[in-house]
C-alpha cells in the first residue's frame, strides 16, 4: 500500500489490475505500448506517492544490479570472443578510438586501461594472434607503433553484441527524445562522478605502504 500526500491510499493491486493513472500523469504514459505503458504508470505512482527523493534507493539498487550483471556478462562475452576480460576491455578502448578517428599506440592503451607497458604488450600479442588488431609503424614517426583494428574485427564483435544493441534499440523506442536526453544526461554525469570516486580510491591505494597493497 502506498500513500500520496493529499490522496487516498493506493494499493499495488489497483495499479496493476486497473492501470489507474491520475489526470496529471496521463501525459507520461500516452503513446507507450503494452508493458511500457503500465511501467510508466507504476513508476509515476511510485515516485509521486512518496516525498521527493524517496525513490532514489530503488534507482540505486537497479543501477547496482545492472552494473553487476554487466560485469559478470563481460566474462561470458570475452570467452565467446576467445579473449579474457582485460583483453576485451582494451579492445573496447581501441574500438572507441577508431570510432572517434584516433590512432592509439601501446602507451596510450596502457594509460587508458591502467596497465603496465609489459602487460599491454601481452594484451596486444593476444589480440593480434586472435585476429582483432595489427601493429604498424606510424607514418609520421617510424619509432612509434600504432595499434590498428582489423577490418573483420568489428563484424566479429557485432555478432556477439548485435542482439543486445537491437534490444536496446527496441527499448529506446518506448521513450520520447526528451526522456532519452534525460537518461543520457544522467549517465554522463554519473560516469563523471564514478570516475572521480575511482580516482580518489586509486590515489588512496597508491599511498598505502607496499606491504599493505599486496594483502
């Protein structure tokens, strides 16, 4: 049972069975299909039936579960692609750079993935052996070696990721451009906060005595 300020108590059964929507909330669910319409109605009820901020724990829990699912899923995806999770992470950085028209060298990748140059050399050896990348001399500086994606690599990766992105596309279709803009803004700002916290954690770890870091 939920109680809104100035309203009669609303039971979850009533929400699910009758899809009751207040007049001011109708606009939120207009145009939504099936479960999305009901979901928006329930979400609207949930958020408006509590004081401001009361729904935030639910959002945080949902986000934590999504992150945990993604982390475990990376292991399965990496195995499907014949890689380990670190290799897959580095491959992601290379794809991101290629999409942005950037060229990376081993040192760039080491910095982004927070790996030693020796560890990155091992990653690149495995990625090259698996046929995802090749190394070539930088035409502007022959002392630098660029890491280049093989033409077939993206196709191989999309064979695994493609169905997921198709489902995301269908999910986005349930949201208006304004709603998607809010989601994009939230995720962008949340990522920045997450990165800030990680930097603080890493800084703290770097200040530990070496004996403590090895525990």
